[in-house]
C-alpha cells in the first residue's frame, strides 16, 4: 500500500510538471508576441521591445520556463500584467471562494446522485426508475449556462427571491452570503447530478445481477443485508472514480457559472485574464485547477484502493 | 426429501417464449445422490434455480409443484422461502470464480448464513467458518478465512463455497456443475469430499452435470434431460451401462473411452429443437436413428424394468446399441519412422516475467521477489508426417504456450524449431512465409477464432489469396471445396460466424487452417468448448482429414480421453516440463511417470471397474 | 456421414428497433433538416437590423419574437442549427481522426508507444476540458472554426482511450492469432481485422461526443471565445440575450430549448445504437 501511494504521488507530480510545460508552452510559444497582446495593436516597436526586456521575453524559452516554474515553487506566481499586483494573493482569494462553491455543490451531488442512482437501480424497470432516468437525461442535455439563465429568470426576475448575481463575504451576514451562493450551487448541482446518478445506477444494476448476489440469495440472506453488505460495497467502487472525475468537471463548470452569476472566483478569474490578455494570471490559475483536479484524482485512487481488496493486497499469481 | 412434480418453466426472451422445462417430475430420496445430466440447453440448471426459488424475473411457471418436506416452494411466501434457502437447502454453483463476493473475506462469506439463520454473532460465525473450512479439507483454515477470494485457487474457492453451503447444516445440497471449471485432479478431490460429506452427514444431494463420468462417480440415481424433458431415469450404473433411450445411447457412445481404441466415435447428428416451439412428438426424433412413425406422437415416460424411459419403442430398443460407423482406418498408417519428421523441436524454452519484484502474495503470504514462470521448459518433440501427437496437461501446464511457440506466435527464449526441414527458430518473422503456409493452427474458442465482421467466404478465401495458392478466379471454387471437406454445405459461404452453431464454427476454423494446404496443424483444445455429441463429430472430422490429407496434428487437450482416442503418441506436460511421452496405448495402459498415473486415475470414466468412489488422490491445494 | 445439420435456419430473429433510437432519429433528423433548409424556410432575414421591431414578444409574424436589434429569433435559430451541428460534427471528426489511430497503435503495439501516448492523454485529461479549450483559444483571435478545432483537440484523449481499450480486447482474440499464423502484415491486421470490429463502439461513443462537443463549443461561444457577432450561434445568442433577461426572456430561452432538444436527440440516438450493439462486443466493453 505504501509503495502504491508513493507511486501515485510521483505520478501526480509528473503530470503537474507536464501540465505546467503545456500551459507555459501554449501561452508563450503560440502567440506571435506577448508584448503586443499586452500593449495592443497601437504600440510602437520601441515600446514593445522595452516591455519584452522587462518581461524577459528575449531570453531562451527554457530559461523563461525555469524562471516561471521556479517562481511557482517558491510561491511567487508572478505579477498580473493587468492589475499590476502579485498573482498569488489574488488567486488565493479566488480559490477560497470557488472551493466554497464547488465544495458545497460536490457534497450535494455526491449524496443526491448516489442516492438517486441506488434508488433507481433497486426499482429497476419500474416507474421511479423511469422517472429518474428522464430527469437525468435532461440534466445531461441542458447546457450549464442555460440552467443558470433559467435559474435567474425564475428565482431572480420572476420570483425575486434571490439576487441575480454577485458575491457577499460572510462578514456581511450569513444570510446575505448564503443567498448569493444558492443560485450558482443549484445550477452546478442540476448540471452534474445526472452523471453520478446514471453511473451509480448502472453499476448497481450490474452488481445486483452478478452471480455472487444470486449466491447470497441462495444462502437465504435478507434482502437488506444483500443490498447493504454485499452489493453496495462493490457497486460504489466505480462511483468513487467518477466522483473524482466529476470534481474536475465541476472545476470546469465554475468557469461558466461564475461568469453568469458574476461570482468572483477562480473561473471568472480565468475568463477575465483571457479577455484581458493577463498571461501570468491565466497560467497560474490553470495550473492551480490542474493541481486540484490531480489531487482529487489521487484521493479517489487511494479510496478505491482502500475499498478494493484486489489492489490492497496485490494480485494473485495463480 | 425433494419432490418435483410436473414442473414447466418458460422464459420470456426478445425472440419469444422459450420452454426450458416441460413437465419435469423428480424425486430425491433422503441420504442419496440424484444426478441430473444433460447437454447445454437441456434445462438442468433451471431445475436448480427453481428448487431454490431463485428463478429470474423473466421466468414463468405455468404448472408444477416443488415439494420440500411436503411444503411447496413455489407457492410459499417469499419470507418462508428465504428461511428455507441456505438453512435447510444449500446450493453450490458452477463457477467458483464469480460466485464469491470479491470484497468480503472468505470466513465472513462462509459464516454469514449462521448469522442470519441461526442467530450467531459475526465473531462466532467466523470461528465456525474456520472449522467448516477445516472440514472441507483446507489446509490452513484460519489464514484462508481471512483471505479474499482473488487470493485463492479455483479448487480452494470451490471448497470454501461448499463449506458455506454446509454452514447451517442443510438437509439438501444442490450442486450445479460444481467441478466443471476445475482440473481433473482437483475435481477428483472435490468429488471425494462430497461423497465423504454425504456419508458423514447423511446429506441428500442433487448433482447437476454434463459429465457422465463424474455422475457415475457420485450418483445413486440419474435423470437424463433432453430439451427440457426427462428422457430416461434410473439407477446410475444401470443407465450408464445399459442405456435404453436413444439419446442416452448416443450420448454414451459419443464419449471416447480410455484404453479402448475405436476407429470413429459415434456422433449424434442434428441439433436441439427450437424450444420456442418444441415439437409435440418425441423431441429427439429428428436426430434419432431409431425413429418410427410413432415418434411424432407425444411421448410419455414408460417404465422399463426399474427405470423410466420417454420412448414408445423403449422395450424394443432395450438391447440395441447406437449405430457406430466403423470406417476401416487402415489407410495412411504407413511407416512413419522412416520419413523425415514434419516438426522437430529441441530444448525449446519460454518464460514470462509476471512481476518485477513488487510486493505480491502467494496465497496469503507476502513475498517480495521477481516472479517468472516457465511454461515451456526445455521441451524436445518430433511429429512425423501424418502423425497425431496428443499433448495433455492441466491448466497452467504450458501446453497452449508450447503450441504457439512452435508456430512462433510466441517467441521462444531459446531452442531449435524445424518445420518441414526448414530451421525457423532463427529467422525473422518476415522470413517465415513458407512455414506459415506449411504449419497452421485451430483454436479452442469458436466464438473468438472467426472475425465476426467477415463472411465465411472471406474468411476462407483470404489465406488462399494471401499465399497466392489459386488464381483469383478460382478462389470461390476452392472455398466450396474447403467447405465440402469439413462437410458444410456450400451456401454457408455467405454466412457470418454468429449465424452458425459452435460445432459449425469449429468446422470453419478447421477449413481455414486447411486452406493453405498445410502438413502440420496445431489443434489447441479444438473440442473443449463443445457439447459431447458435437465434440465427437469434430474429433471424427479431424481423424478423417488426417487419413485423407496426411496432415499431422499436435493435438492439445486437457481431456485425456479425447487425446487417447485420436493420438498416435501422447505427451504429458506438467508445470512446463514434458514428464512423459510415448505411444498412446502405452501411456494409457501402462503409464510410468507418477504424474501421468495420478492424472489418469483422476479421470472420471463411464466404463471400467465400477465405482471406485474412495480413491484418494494426493492433494495439492494451492495452484 | 454428415454429423451436423444443414437445414436449421441459424439466423436469430432481428430485434425490433428500440424506441430510443426511433425518437433520437426523428428529433436529430428534423433539426438537421431544418438547419440545412434554413436559408429557404426562414420566415425573415436572420441578420437584418430593424430598430422598429426590437424586443417584440412572440406573435403571429415573429413566432419566437425578436431580439435587441429587431431580428427574428426563429430565423436566427434555424440558421444557428447548422452552426451548432456543424461545429459538433467537425470537432468530433477531428478527434476521431487523431484519436483512433493513436488508440489503435497504443493498444496493438503496447510497450513504450502505449506508455507514451497514454501518459500524454493523462496530461491532457488533467485539465478540465473547458479550461483546456480556453487555453487553446486564449492566444488567438476567436472564430468558430478555431473553437471546433479546440473542442476536437480536447476530446482526443477519451477517444484514444476507448480505441485503445477496444483494440486491447480485440488483439487478444483468436482470429488475430490466426491472421498472424498466416503472416499477415501489421497494417492488414490493424485496418482489416481490428478496425472493422472497433467501429461500432467507436461510432456510438462518437455520437455521444458530438453532444459534449456541442455543449462545450456553445459554452466557449457563450464566453466570447467562439463565434463572433452577428453570428447566430446558439451559445452566442444566449450570451447576448443575458442583458435582457428581465425584458425579453424569449431571446435566451429559444436557443436554450433548441439546444436541449438537439442534445437529447443525439443522446437518444447514441444510447439506442448502444442497445443494438453486437452483444458480444457490448459484454466485452462493459468495463471500458
């Protein structure tokens, strides 16, 4: 197990190094001239050259990368070219707000999604199952930004219960804070529930039809024991992996949701930095998202191993 | 103890309703073993599920009663049925690899019946599970109880399953092909264990199997099923030695016997009737050489002596045997030693590294070292033109690897391979053109060996085109010839693999191997996936082709009796080594290596000295 | 001696077409047809600005109302259908064109090729798709074809992984051994033996990928990194309508519902096709 964890950790580090190269490569190598992007098309060649020198853009690319990556490790994420302030603190603030949003949504998605999936599987082929299936079909088909707009139209414009957008810190009062969280959370949960519940359903159905469940029935065990003790454990194994994947999708989802609800988190920061050609911020933000995603995956792998004796105890040679 | 009365079961499927069982009546007497025998599609497993009240949702029971101690399992409420299951009736399934829950410890799974039926605490149940594991002959019961299923070999898992079924001391044990997935030596151990338990605990057993040899070893009484009906029922020895129903006669005649060489096996022509719309008359009539005009009328079970037979001509057929066609096989058995061998293998070795030194578990002990296996360990072998060399061994003995290494489908580590006088072991793959034409292969699994997206014409035409053996215009004609050679009608050329039965697919596989006009074919378990009656036909076909075309085979099989029937010489493999090789007669009648002796003694036979039930075969539990 | 039958008809009865597949075909077909015929059936010009007809609610002339420039929403919707479908299909074709050969090579050759390709896929999959799309689009002026390319690029790894897992199982089939036993070339084995068997699951997957691509592409357009005004791309339409949700919700709702319908249609199509997959393949790919 220890060897397994070490191996997985090493892999996460490797992936992050590769992602950092990718992010840096795409943002630095592709554009004709970053200085131009920053200064706009009216800049004189002298201005451009001066900025290039200031940013170290005349150095060989690998030096630029090492400088950037080195800064990243020591906590110096560079300076936002737009705001003229360090990226680090700005990013930290955004991460906190985004994790608040995604964290609450994730817990809801996991609980409701797994619950719905199991309920549908145990009523396989009956009205409840069909109802849940249709609902999840909608969940998969509806684009997140459209959900967001429907939520705004219904709860903000029509009912007037919730603010249409924005964010209030918790210091402004818990209700104020919560009110601004409800709409985006609702939207994220709607959009991501389907995936988890569909997978849980199919995995549970597959397990319930497996020979060892028939064998458990042949032992005359009560149905409750069969579901809780025999089936759930095996059925939820693939769900763990999918939940991690969904956490990554959530991190993608916030890009759209935060933009629609004008929620000042990581996703909005990414869009904002793209729109304003703020490359240092963009690079740092995407790398952070990749790191969060990789860690979520690592956690899922470890949980998976924890609950799967085949991995926990290596494999049999026979 | 258990009485099934007029049971009919139908399954709803996409293609229509299938009648899996038609009015089946059975009785299992207390303390005895009743065997249910039949090929695939006979409905034997449905009986087990019905008796446990575990029929799937698509099943319907339009008629019948299943009485256990006087109470009808079919009509009692679900809770009462659950109380019965596992507590008074135990069930052991066929495949020990999938019926154990992968994420629960063995001890928990063995003991859990006690928790729910006898009110044991989980701890007490676990302790009892260890005793039970000990009782079924597991060597280190404490350690095994704490292990997870994937850490155990097939034989150990089957023992654990039996222990679990015995936990609440049931009166009736239903076993559905409990040894089919196991090697013969392990099978023999399990059969001994079951017999032992029956005697010690006074168990009643219902034993379901397709293997008449196994049945003979374990059962007092046998019921033969065909297409959902019982066709013959009586005392085991009686039925197996003097079968009355034509189907039973055919089934027994199709089994190759060790130590009795026959020219050809008896095969049963035709196939199962369509159970969506079963014939009203005798269901076996279309395949029956004794069919009379009366066969089209509904057939009832008639008493013939002490037994019941579903055939109106039963009395007349009592002493008639299944017609065996003795094709004189004096042909091509020319002096083989004189000619140069078609295959020569010297010191062939192949090993695989299984793990590069990471942590692994051997059984339940942690081991940390590089693990490699040598499935082909310094093997030397020759095959003469037109000769059949049989290669037997249990799973993991390396026989398949040897066959593929000779053909260089797997690259050997060292050793010499000569095929048709050409040394092929030192050539690059690109220079093997000639060898690939001379040496071909037939595979085990007819579902996997034919590309499902190609018609038979494409499948058979490709090798001919690939080696330019005929001008393009002549290829269709050549394909027809090949189909004729394996006795398939010409219109099969336009079919796809999924439109044929297993036996037909295997014929196409053989035709494909023959398409390049090879001198040598590796037959890798070509009949293991087939029912006995179909197996006989394929074995006969292979024998005919050898006689007609003079092609030599390396015939690989785990089934010694098939090998004994077909092979001129037999080689026995064990753990990658060839432990014995010699003329078939000699190996079968006077084996010299202890492993060969053990292997032969473990084979369940339908003839020979009656019921050597207590034979003990040395155990080697962990695989 | 003819030991086995020659008469019995062996072809199993064909399963009836699943309802899902029928519904999916109907919905997707209708939208596709309307989109293709849009220039001829659109009731009004889709891009003519008319200040006199701004923000009209749905009525007899303008069935779905008009937008902030007085353009007919229905006509814009019809013209947008071809953009959405075209974008989704183009992106998917792009990811198939790169991902399938990658997966075939990885699954068949194994070893370092497999290692290298799959680790590359891991890296790409470590970034949420939308961020990867943003990253690619961040550095170039936005245009719809670039969005399609970016979306296609993002979905290469999952296609490659599926192609690899299909190839892995197929490479173990005995008919591949049979091909090797008659010295067939690698390209024959890959493209004539393996690929024809790999297509069905790949096509099903691709059809579902089209919906992801449409959703992702429209999200990028929504964020301003795809189609540019005055294009009537559905994502862009919704984005532009955001400022007028109070006054004229129909401008956002119409393209939103249209997109839901399209995605549901394609999803039904894909799921229905999956139902009809060769059961053997389905069983083998159960875990893929």
